[in-house]
C-alpha cells in the first residue's frame, strides 16, 4: 500500500494511534484478566464439569485464530482497518455482558466462546495500524502496545484477587464489573485515526500465495514454536504441586502476577532492542529463554527458584510476542501487512489447542517432566531454525 501522508509522532516518539490503542488494550485486558482466573470456577458453579471447561478452552482458541486471517484479508482488501478493530472490541464487550448474566453452564460456554470472535476480528487490523503508524520503529510501537496490554493483565489479576478475598464478591458481581470495563474501553477508540492508505487490488489474491518466501518460512517457525509453547497454566499447575495448604493456591497466583510484571517491564525495551540489533536476534533470545524456563521446571522446587523461572518466562514472552508481529510486518513488504498479520495470527493461534492437548497428554500418561522436556526441546529447535532463516533473509536481500 502507498501512504498518502505520514503520521506525526508524539508522546515521547510514540504515535498517537499506538498510544490510544494501548489504552484500549490496557482497559480490555483489565477486564479479561478479571474473568480468566474465575471462568473455570464460574462454569463449575453453574453445574458444568471438567469436560465443559476443556471444551470451552478449545473452542475459544479456535474461534479466535480462525477469524484472524479473514479480518486481516478484509482489512487489507478494503483499506479500512479501524472498523474491524471497533467491531472486534465491541463484540467482546457484548458477549462479556451476556456471560455475566448467564444462568446455566451451557449458556456460559457458548457465550464465552463467542466472546473470542472479537479477538479474532480485531487483532490483525489493529496490528496493521500499529505497524503503519510507526513504520521506522515497529518494534518500539508493538513493544509499547504490548507493555500497556500486560500492565492491564497485572492490574486485572490483582483486582480480582482483591474483590474475591477482601470484599467477598461473588463470581457474577466480578463478571459484571469486568463487562462494564470492556464497554469503557470502546471510548478511546474514537481517537484512533485510520492510516491514510490506498487499498491495493492485489490484496484480493490469496495471502498464502503472495507472501514473500522468507515470511512464509518464519510463519512456519512461529507456528512450530506455538506448538511447544503451551499455556501458562501448565507452569502455574506445576508450581502448585510443591506447596501445601493455602499456599498451593496463593503462591501460584502471585507467581503469575510476577510473570506479568516482568513481561510488562521488558516488552518495550526488547522491542526497541529489536529495532536496533534485529528482531530475529531478540526472537531467538525469547525462544532460548522459554527453553531454559521449561528445563528449569524439571529440577527447581523452591519458591525463590520458581520466582526466577516465572521472571524468565515473562522475559521470554516479552522477547517473542511483539517482536514476532513486528518481524512479520518487516518481512511482508509494503502491500500486505494486514493479510500477513492475519495469516500469522491464525497459524500461531490454531496451534494453541494441540499444544495444550499434547502437553496435557504427556503430563497425564508419562510425567510432568516429559511435558517440560517437550516444550524446551521445541524452543531449542525453533531457535536453531531462526538462525538459519536469518541467514536466508540476508542472502536474498
């Protein structure tokens, strides 16, 4: 796509678009992280069992990932990205409200699953706006956005602990507050400006055909890493096994907050570092740190050791998440960012369910250590693949 005009960058070098989108993500993540810790318990309180909770997790991940490529393609085809971002956040907000008033576990499962349609609708167009708003410093832009996103996650998880433990709020009361916050997050979207771009007819071609070879290879590597990058819940579950009484519930939650703090603190500096030394190098660092975290969970049992591992895990997420999206934008060229980001989000997202299933099956039928050996091994393999990709990209430049 061809730019008609460049956007002025304010707020310490951060584009106003990125700032406002960061505020939106901050508020939305406060809302989401208030819901996520209590969602399984809410389903059970309505009469749903473990199977209902498992089905819910699978459907949520699948619906979100499958919509990413569609919304990315449509946003790139039309040149209109903000409307998809608005519809995405609005859809999530509406279904969060419906979740709060659900009276049966079947209603809750269906409504909570449909809530993820909003995420799938907004992610790729939103990331394309970020990439186009800061074309020279995409790592910094994605890092800033991700930092606010993670800060919202920290605040949300702390807020729900306070409401449940100190004020004795019920699940529905917490869900109503969370749903209200998700509606508030729509307000800052009014200040986001649509990047002035001319839509390209070439976007009508299938993204999988027109994407550059280097980008296709990277998406395969990122998807492979996602297959080994199982949910944070496995780390929380593992840490809960080493403590008794109330600490078995309290300490894992606090470690999860610790993880989010490190992720938020490092995500922007690592985004800036990616702009300076190359995003590929920072992604490799993230893969290696994830591998080290997994292998560490095989041997470490102490609270201090687990805190260090959760810190490592937070830094690995900070290294990978924003830099991968920025790297996709770099490799996609000037005309296919939204479509490329849609393909990326879908490829990575569809791996979430098999990653969780593989991790769970290995844990159940072999051992917990096998699950972490699997994750660490995938991290190492993908780091080696990224080194080879870097050499390939340099060769074809």
